[in-house]
C-alpha cells in the first residue's frame, strides 16, 4: 500500500499496474515488489485526473499482463465455440 496526495487530499493506493497479476499471485508479489519499491522511499504515483483514487505506480502494460490476456483469450475462444454449438443445437 502507498500513500499520495492530490490537491491536498490524502489518498491510499495499492495497484502497481492496471490489470496487474501480482495480487493474484502472492508469491510473485513477495519476490518482485520489495525489489522494485522500498518501503518508505518516495515514488511517482500516476493517477487518473478525473478519479485521483484510481492510481498506479507503473503506467502501461508489461509482458506479464499481455501474456495473461493472450492466455485467457486462448482459453475462452474454444469455450465460446462450444457454447455457441450447444446453443445452436437447442
């Protein structure tokens, strides 16, 4: 968790990246996050101008995020095809 201020308002954030999987994989988070971000050290926080509570420490996507999307897409396409065929048979 990290603390930041926008226009004098104190906010708390916990996302490293949008759609990141570190929180889904705690072992990955325990290894990666302490090496990337030191507790108590200053960090740049990127936030939405329209919703400052929506913030991350690293903007954009990384390889892990993209590969997870491709993996999930690969699983969902065959599933969708099976569902489509079942619905057509009804």
